[in-house]
C-alpha cells in the first residue's frame, strides 16, 4: 500500500537553492523513492511571480511522487502541517553591510519563522536551517519556538562534510563513496574545523585511516582545511553565483540520513543543539559527528581529540558564543 | 558485481538547464539508482570558468554514483567514449534576430557536433537534442553523422508530454501519476499537437478516458492545446528565465524510459526519425507516441486519427518541412 504523503516546506523557494532543491525533493532524493511528498513553498511578496513560475514548472514536470504543491507568501499557510522544514530563506549579505546588520535582519526573520512553525507545523516536524548564519539562525529559531523539541532543530554542515570527502577523494584519486567519517566541528563559517583524524578510506585491503593514506599532515592540517573552509567563496568566484546545486544536494543528504538512518559504521555531520559533549558549550547549535536511527540523531561519543583539534574546536565554539551574544543584542 | 559506469555527455553544461540536469544524472534519476555514471561536460571557451564551477560543485556534493567528471571546452575530448549525449548547447534567439539567423547559427553548431560525436562516441550512443529548434537541430545532426544509426538520434518532446499531463491532472484535480498516454505530435514548437484522444486516467472506479472525464471538448481542443503550446513563454513571463527544472527532468524521463523501458500499458512522446508512420513524411524528426524495450523505441501503431487531429498533425509536419528547407539553405545545399 502506498505511503501517506509527507509535507515538506522550503522557505526562500523562489531562489537559487530552492530551484535546485525542489526537483530533488519531488524525485524522492530527500525521503526515498517510495515516499510521496507535498511541497510547501514560501517566499516573500516581491518573489511571488517567480514562486508561481517554480510551481508551474513543478506541475510541468509531472513528478509521480509529488502529490500537491502549496506556493504561498503567507508563513502560516506555508507552515501548516509540515513534517520537514528546510529554511533556505534569509537576508543575504550585501556590499557595505556590517555583520551586525546582517545578523539583525536574519534574527528577526528567524524569530517570526519560529512562531509560524511552532503554531502550524506537524508535531515532531524536523527543521533544517540552511540560510546563513545557519547555526545562529537555527538557535534563534529554537529559542522562539520553545514547543518544538530542541532535538528537531538543526543546521546544515553536510555541505562542508561532503566537500571534505570530495577533497580527500580527489587527493587520493579514489571514489568519494569510498571515503567516510570526516567530521565538521562547529560553525558553518570560515572557523569550521574539518577533522580527518577518524576518517577512513575503503581499499582492496580493508579500511585505512585517511591520515595514513594521504601521508601529508602539512596538507591535511593546512591547505585541506582552508580549502574546505573557503570553498563557498571559490564557487562564487568560478560561477559568479553561490553554490546552489551542492547545497541542495547536501540538504537532501542531511534529511535523508536523519529520517532513514545512517549506514552501519558511518557517521555524518549535523549542526545540532549542544548538550555539552566534547566540552563544547551547551546551548549553541554546533556541528558534531552523528549517527541516525529511527528518525533520531545521536552524537558519536568517545572519539579521542588531540590538542590541535581541541584548539580548533574551541575557536569555532567561541565564534558561536559571540554570534549568540550579537544575536541577542539585536533582539534587545 | 557493480555495473561499469555509463558515460553521459551534456553539452552547454554551464547553462541553466545543465545546472539543473547534472545533479539529476549524478543521483541516478536518468539511468537508475544502481547505475554508476561518468559525466562529460562541454561548453564554449567563454563559459570555461563557470563550467569549472559546476565541476567543483559536483565534487562537493560527494555523489556516490558519480565516478568521474570531465569538464572541457574541447568537443573531441568531451565526446570520447560517450554512451549518452544530451545536447543542450545552441544559439539562443536574441532580440532582433530573424528566424533564418537563429537557424543558421544552430545549423553550423549541430553540423560540427555531429562530426565529433560520429568520430568519438561509443557505438550505439543514444543522442537527445534539447536545444531549439530541437527537431531540426537533431535532423542536421543526423544528416552529418551518417554512421550513427538514425534510430539513435532523437529530440525532446517529453517536456510537452509532461506539461499536457500536468494540465489534465490540474483540471481533474488528480495527481500526474494518474494520467497517461497523451501524445505530442510533431515539432517542439508552437505548432505541436497535444492529443488526448487516447489518454486515460486511473480513478477509484478504474481506468477512464480523459475526454470522458474532462467532459469539455472545447477546453480539450482549444485551451489545453494553446496552454501546452505556449507554456514555455508563460514560464519565461513568470520566471524571467526559461524552463530549466522541468526541461532537465523531462530529459531524464526521455532517456530513462528509452534505456530502461516504458511501463507496461504506457507510452511516452519522443521526437524520432520518421519512417512514414501515420502518413508523416519520411526523413523528418517528428514527435510520435513510442514504447521502449531493451534500449529501443518503437512507434505505437494503429491509433485512430480523427479529422481534427489529422489537420493538426499535418500542420506541424508542414512547419518541419519548411524548417528543413531553411536549414539546408543555410548550409548552401539542396535537400
């Protein structure tokens, strides 16, 4: 018997990432090839015509899994009954804007989105915040939607995780599907720490540690880290537009693994509400290594952390604590 | 044992449709979730940096099925060993351009592409032309790649097919998956004929004919037809850009059905080399209803054609004959 459709909300749906994301969702890439979906798409009134254009194209694609489309500029209507919410909408940084200004704009957006979600979303709605500053937007959303379980609010660092896998696979000339268990610690920003100390590569003679196979600590501790941290800017330089394809694909990976579970022996990176694991301050949204099962994520515990890693993990935590302070001052 | 990767070429890969299409291919939406792929991406020199940006994003997405990406501005390198070729590249119509100018530009592009594909592609390479004028670009490609079997050269009308299904589903307040067997006849242009005379809907009371359920011949014979014919322009009006998402998705449907077979009891629409079926002139790339099996398409035969349909099918054929003449005159050759 066919499954009941799940309602998936995409905010900022008329934008670049939304346009890449919605066909992926409609094709079952996010929730599985046998899971029908109803797409809820939200954007701001100036984008209403473009949003309708996206809806028209979704109708034109005759997707077998797509059982309905709700395209709206009204947050309450868009949030109604949603089981999954992917928050792509946000205020982009413009030339000349101060960090505080960007933060202020986004903080008020996520405060009102929180309200709408809390009132209208389905119970146990899973939320993924993509729009930057992703971790802090997610934190604001959590703070202003107290009845949404904190475990259900996450932010996207899967893009950075996938970028790290990609860099290692290129370096070793192996397939990316053979590389696993990198970790992205902390903030989805240039202070993120891509940690390969527990990463491995599948070879014909079994799983080998990445550090051993790459045999170049200078690269792993230097260029590799800055490449992953700055990859977003590199994409903008090449494309003249920011990463939509890879961000959308990673958002699908994040939700799919969360809902359907991570493969045995593999973890992924998710920005989640810190419980103090690994001496990371509690009460911020921080990216950790997680496994997922039965629709729940769990931080991978007990991984040895060396001094160099400790420093980097602390630095990105400090930045998140600063962002939290800045966000709250904007709301005062 | 894992399957050998299939090499898929996308020309014009740095453009809008390419950007929507390549992640779909990399996720197995074109060839199935267990078929590894190697992407060959081609674009022109001015787009080289953007093309590299697309390659970077494909690496960043860590797609399990994507075994390699070759991004190049060299057509010979791009075509080497490809099993599937999706031709998005073409010269877009610009304001003030005459039809003859657009045709002329595209005809020389497709003549050159034909050559490279013929020399470099794998045997039995399947070709799908998307760039407009799709049917005539495909015809030129066929004429200048004589060693590529004519059955392997097609053009995209699946987008129009899906659009027709979408309109009927909306009209009946049903899901697209419940509607099937529309037909797009002819040219992927404003003369295309969306024919619902054999289309059906799956309802709780069994399979019903679309004409019977819609019970509005006026809508079916007028509004549906013009909506589908002009849908591309409607999207541009809303979006300010032409349809990328739906075109990319339709391209995946076209190839997937061709390679993996159509569902039992269903057909799709494909622009294929006419063999004279339904009284359509030989030697045009014309959209027909087809079923697919074992990697081959075959035209659904024996469907009843009423007078109304006949007139429309002939009109779009006439336009294709004119386009063929225009194309050949651009090349300075007689047919």
